[in-house]
C-alpha cells in the first residue's frame, strides 16, 4: 500500500475509537494533522492543544464541546454524511484544552494546523457553511465550505467537505498547491478523509508531481485517509457509488491558490 494511504483502526477503549491519526511523525506532513474519532453514546474525549489550532467537525451524530468556560451544545445535523447537508463544527485555538461529549454515537473529525496566533474559540454552525456546486459534464461536485480561505475564524486551517457522484471526477482537472510562490501558487499540504456510499465501493486517487518523482495511484476505500504532502491529487469515482471526502489544508500562508496541470487544463475550456 502507498505510504500516502492510511487504513482505519478499530480499537475501542472506554467508548472511544481513534479510527485515524495522521500527524508529522507518521507522514511527510509538517503543517496538517488529522484525527478521526468515533464515540459511543455518552463517551467523552479530551485533549490539550499547545501550538496547534483545531477544527472539530461533527461528521455524524450529536455531541457537545467544552473549552474553558465556553460550552457548545447540540452539535451535529446528520446520521450519515451522505445526507449531503452541512454539519456543525467548533474552532479552538492553541494553548487550550477541550472536551467532547457524545450525546449519541458519533463520528468526529479533528483537523489540526499550526496556530500562528491565539484566536477566539467559536462554533461554526451548519448554516454558516457556504455550499458550492462546481464543474460540468463528468467533473461535477458539491462543496461545503467549513473553513474556506476567506474565513477569519482560523489562523492557518482550511477545511471543506466535497461530494462527487458516480462517474465523476473531482479535484480535477488535476491541480496542485505545493509552491510558496504567490500570487501564482500557495503551499498547502492536504489530507483527504474518504467515505463511500455504499461502503463496499472504492475510488481512485492519484498523487503525482510534474517530474513524477512522486506518482502514486491508490484504490481508496471507505474510511481511508490519503495524505498529500505535494503534487496534483485528482479523485475518480466509479459508476454506482458516491464519494465524500473531508479536506484539511494548511501551509505557511492561509490562501488556496492552486496551479492546474497544464496538460489537462483544456478540460476547463470546453463549451
Ligand atoms: O474538486 C474540488 O473542487 C475540490 C477540491 O478543490 C479539493 O478541495 C482540493 O483539492 C483542494 O485542494
């Protein structure tokens, strides 16, 4: 298996399963880290942040989050990500502790990036997500913007959800953002947390650089994470299956300025 791909764990301790845990020590990522936790009903999970900020995304189920004297309750809007409606998230800055309490069984993504400054903890309600429909022909996808680069909430963290129906490609035509060369391109690492409906499906994700020193094509299954330290990173979805992924991005500057693979940019110019 590619060293960019991570399979889920299933070890439950006291009602908490750390399904995914991708960080600087088990990946080539220096800015982005990602955890996916599953909590049984009434289970709790606590953590202390030092130099990182986190966006806690309630993927499914209902939970509350407490940090300092702030309590955010009734978080979560769906039983499955494939309900295709936005959900609630909480942003918490560095030098903080937080505790998540599950009101029902829930699946929660913890998206981390370096905090360049201390910011106010706050809830990002489902209604605050902008929803975008991008692309045409077999390049259609829907995006929920939780923390887009235009958001003032985080200091460096970007978080979006992307839905791609069967037979379509997303993150396509292939684009990259691995050069700190603004205004042409920004440097942002990225993680993809994938879900597939129905669950036995698979999608293909290629991660490659212009010189092909990195060129990995992965068969990605439900629950897998793919890390993108650099390179183009398109996703293709087989007929009959729907793809969901949660993207976390961060780098030295909080701006998403991507560069399309010139070989495939013509895709965008079709009438
Ligand atoms: O296909 C899309 O529009 C989603 C991608 O842009 C995805 O969020 C990504 O690749 C970010 O770099």
